[in-house]
């Protein structure tokens, strides 16, 4: 731990000014140069009156300069999820000035970070607990959700990272990356860890392995992610003399095959990181065998609660409160744990928390099911619904028993694991689940399977009889009419509004009247109109009084009668 | 009796919002709960409410006797007729 330095001391402490901080644009940057760069930009940002700087940097060194310059003037660092102006626009209320190393395309306004000249500079002492940054993550609704951090939590995380990686990675190693520092993982591992541990930041973020492999990687650390590590392609094995000291991956669990391929190609161990924007690093594991358990980060205490959901207290969280993740885990014998499912899909049904992933996993264990998607549907209340791809035997049962009874069989099957709330009430059986290009389920298509749009909204027209005065229509009120929903539960009758609406629509069609909706009308309901019955609708246009007279009859008994105002053309 | 059984089947489908099933698909003698029609405790709750509303049945507490009435459409129909007789033939709200 003694090798760690605080950011405050880096800027104003008595340390070796010639020490290497970063390599950017092919040039080495020393502590002395960093201090000059921070000073000149802090002065510029202060002059611009910046309070909340939107930091977008392509190069990690310039992200350091922008961040420390903002801290120097007491401004907040606002880090958008990516460098697109769309991401920045979505959080427009959170920042007042764009701070960048290069202006993003199409952007003409902003503060461009510049190189500090030699000579005297003035830097202030900083309190890390009061240096604030805001990062963003995708909330459950897809809207950016802000997460606040302070410099001291980032320094504490860097110290913990040093504890797990310090032995493996030489002290003067360079830290390369294929991930951006705009996200927390990159910020922690590609920016803060080298900066606080005295290693050298490599500025660029490499999009292509080919570019990175031309660098001198001997003894280096490479901060990467499954996106890159599962796409190594046909790169040649790295020569022994150029082998990095370790590979890092975070973001999602790395498939075993990709982990093996990466370790082989680079000839180096791979450390996987598990965490989130909110929590920072939660756990790590050296990926040396099939199911290596995760070990909690130094300082992080884990707890496995109801529903196998992981909770933790951590020095990287803003307070000592337990943080509840939405990940399901099982404990390992030697203090670690295994992730069972990243489960951010928890809904409340009848006041009970239900994990959609869990229900899906359990459903798939039925011999009748080959795949399933479970989701909440807002009906009168939130109900659970399931879309199922039947297995071969499931398809056979569907033919034999029908959809209803197979759905009931599956509910019965789920009863072994789930309470009533966790058992889907409505079922659809499909050939395959609707997915988009990314392989993600399309929720709107799933929900459409349950929509009422397939049901009739008008009675079926059986006969039309024309008179001089108007028209008589024989109509069958289908028991499936969509209008029957929600009006009179348990007592299906055709609502009056529907009857008026139909009179207007059918008059427009059969009498060529220029009306779309009834704005002024009189109506009298003599008898109930029931679904499943044949009725006669009489329509007559009274041109003089500008009205449409209508009446519904059943066996010569008047059910409903009224008049609707017809506007003049 | 057949009409009443058919009404009860329609009521079950309507009250429980059962899909992909018609009154004729339900056998009057098959078990409503468990292995037969596969209704469960929440369904029983909702069916009880619907029966009270529709036929004016008084089901105060779930006793073993009541459970017997709920065994099948046929036993429910018998239960409804029995209560109607006791109430002096007063018909239910339709």
C-alpha cells in the first residue's frame, strides 16, 4: 500500500517530478508536465466560469488533465456514457460546459484542453471527499441514471485494485486499454489505478487488436472487455518477449472459450472483474479453470439474502449502507461465490417480488419447454405472462390438450418453485421468440402477443336493407367484442358508448354522412344489449334538423334509441 | 341442469379470464382444481367472488363441505340449485 500516492500529492506533494505519468501521442508525460497541464487548464476553466464540466476525452491522459483541472476549481466532473452528442444531450441539465481534448463532430462550442507551458504554475490543495464526479448508467427504463462518486472513493478503489494486481503487474508497467475511461471500469482500471499506483497510463483507447499488438506490451496490463476478448479473430500468439503481465476483463461474464483463447494468445493470466457503476468493483477472479468462484474485493463484505440476491457493503460506496444488487449468486465453500444469473428483472406481482429470469430458468427445466420469456403485463393489475417455445413433447401435448391445459400444466410444474405470484396467468405458444439484431428479446413484440387488437371492435354486419328514409342493418354482437372489457365485470353487456360509436361509424359508411364522432347526442337505453345476440340497427338521416336518428332493436323490442347531431359540410 | 352447468362453465372462463378454452371444452365431472382443469388457490378466490355475485351464493368460510361443492362444475351446479331452493326459489341476478 505504501506505493500508492494520493491525487493531491501528485499535484502538489514532494514527489519525483521526472516520474512518468503517461504516454500520449507518442510522447512521455512526467509529473512536472502533468502539473503544468492541469494548472493552465484550471485557469482557463475558472475564467469560463465552469461549475459542471461535461468531460469527453478520447485519450485517457487528457481525461486525467480535464478531471484534475475541474477538481482544482471546485467544479463537478460530469462523465457521459459515451462521446456521442446524443448521450450528452440526454443529460443536458446536468452540465454547463463541454470539456474535451478534441471537439466531437458537429460540436463547435466547448473548452478544448491544451498543453501547459513551462514556467511557474499554481495548484491548490484538494480535499478528495469534496471532489465530485457524476457518471451515468442505463436505468431500468433506459433513461440515463446518474451515479455520484467522490475522488476519495476512487482512490480507495485504486488501492484495493493494487492489492489484487500489484504482485502480478510490475511497478513501472504501462496500462493499455481497449475500453474507455468514460465508463467506471475503465475509469477505475485504466485511469485511477495507474495514476495512484505510479504506473504509466497509455493514452489511446484501442479499437483494434492489430493496433494494440504493434505496441511494446512486455510486462504491461491490458484493460479489456468481453466485446474485444470474444473477438480476437486470428491474431498470432504474442511472442514471449512481448507478453503482457495480465489481461483484465469486465462488463459481463467472459465465456470460457474466449477466456482460454485470450490467455493462450497473450500467454498471460486473465483477471475478470465483477462490479457496477453504482458499486465499483465487487469481486474478482483469476480465470484459470472452468468455474472459478468470485472473490470479494479487499474491503468489500458480501451477504446473500432472500432469493439468493447478493448484497454488499463496500468502501467504494458513498456510505456504509448495504447495497442490494440484482444478481443471484450461490456461495462457494472457500468464501467466494458464483454468479447464477445477472438478474435485473425483478417485478412486483401482487406485492411480491418475482424474478423473471428465475421463472424462465425454472420453466425451461420442464420437458415441455425449449425456451421461454416471462414478463409483466399491465391488465387490470400487473399480471405475469409467458411466451413459450414448446419442445417436441410440448408441441405434442399442445395438439392433444390445447393451449389452455398446457399452460395450466406448466403452472402446476412451476408450483414446485413458485408461489401464485410467480406463476404466469396467461400463456402464448410460439415457434420462436422475437429477437432483434443484438439477440435481445423484443419486449413490444412479446407484449403484442397478448394485446386485444386481434379482437373485433365492431359487430358483424349480417344484412343491409335500404328504405327511402334510411337503412336497416342486422348486426351480430360477438361475445369477443373488445368493448366488453372493463365496463361491467362479470356482467357482459354492450356499453352505451360503443352503441353510439357504432351508429356513427355505420351511418358514415352506409348513409355517407360526414360524421366521425358523436359530439352532441341524445340517447335512451330501454333494455340491455347483450353480447352474442343478433340486433337490428335502424339509421335515418333527418337533413332538415341536421340529425341522425338511430335505434337498436331485438325481435321488435327497442333496446336503445337516440339522435346524433350531424355537422354541416 | 345442463343450462346451469353451461352457465357455470361460461362464468368460470369469464371470471378467471381463461383463454384458449370454450365452455364445451370443460367436462362437467372433471376436477376443477389440481390435475383436472388445473385451477389454483387464487383462481378459487376469484371464482368464489364471481359465484357470490352471479348466483348470490353465500360462502362464508372455506370448509371441507364447501371444498366438496367446488370439486367440479356438476357439484357447483348442485350447490347453486340447493341454495336456490333454500332461498325459496328466488332467482339470481342475471
